[in-house]
C-alpha cells in the first residue's frame, strides 16, 4: 500500500512537469506516514480546527465543503487519489472549510513538521507543492464559473469531464471508463442545483448518448462530444500532457 501511495503522489507531482529526481523521490519516500482507513461520509478535518498534519488520498474520493447555517452544504471540489487536499493547512493555521470522505478512503497523514522540513531541504518539491496550491485556486475559479454561468446540463457535463481528466492523469481510467461513485445529492451540492434538477439533467445527458453511468462506474462514449456539451476546456487543470483526447 505504501508503494501505491508513493506512485500516486509522484505521478500527481509530475503532471505536466519534469520527472522528480531520484533524490526527490527518496526524500518523499522517507516521510513518516500514518495510514488510516476512513469510512464514507466522515470528516477528515472540520472547519475551525487547527490541524497538525496533511493528508494524501491513497484510495477513494473526498470533497471540500462548507456548511451553511440553514444546513445546506456547498461542495467546492472533489478529490481523487494522489491529491493532498488540505495542503494549505501547512501555512493557514485554522481551517476555513471542511474536508470529508465520499466513499471509503485509505488516507496517509503526514505531520506538518516533517513536511516543512522536506520543503526546506528540497526546493524542487517545494515548487511542485506550491504549484499544486495554484492549481487548486485555478479549479476554484472554474467551479465559480460553472455554478454561476452555465445551465444545469452543462454544469454536470463539465464536472464529469473534469473527474475523468483528473483520474486519467493518475492512471485510474480504463479507456474512457472510470469509477464515479458520486451521488446525485453530492452533484447537487457541487453544482448549486436541486436533486430533482440534477436527476433530470443526468437523464438527458444519458439520452443524448454522452455517458453510460451505472453503479458508480461511468463510461464516456464520445469524449469530445461531452466536452463540447460541458463547455469543458481542460487548460485550467494544467495537465496538458496527460489529457486523453
């Protein structure tokens, strides 16, 4: 399982950049880790907490979200194996949002101090981690655009395209088939729609022959057609060399 973690993380840090050096790979491999299995629908870290560690997703899906006073939830991003979704907690002492599991997860926790030491000693890795936070910001900008300026059909198609591209980048697709265990309620929370509207839109996307989605597995028969339907242009993910056409 440690090899799986290392491979996912290294592959993620090498997306659209030069390969890590052997020294950098060894430095990552030497990080002290605590690996835990976490059930679905559990918080990894909550808004207002002051975490002392970051997590790397080894298996499963996570989401970043905020809860409103009326009990409504806004999902702001989904996270897949290889991601370090709470990397900002290295420098921002208090969490301003929550991070939770969508499916059962296997997660590696890295204490802040060893990670800070790695950054000081390995500037090449520091640059890649800084790049990850910039990509996070790019994804946020795109999600704001998605929720604010696209119709329901287009929003959902866009999210599906993004998930395919990100999973493809870390080797978790089979052709254009991939695990997509996101519920319609979670899609509603991510796109600012009602579950009824999400259901109708998904049925229309299926009827148009753009996806086959059953039991948490999604296949895209025509990626270009789905990208057109979702107004999806993947440059905001900064994975140009890893996008399957």
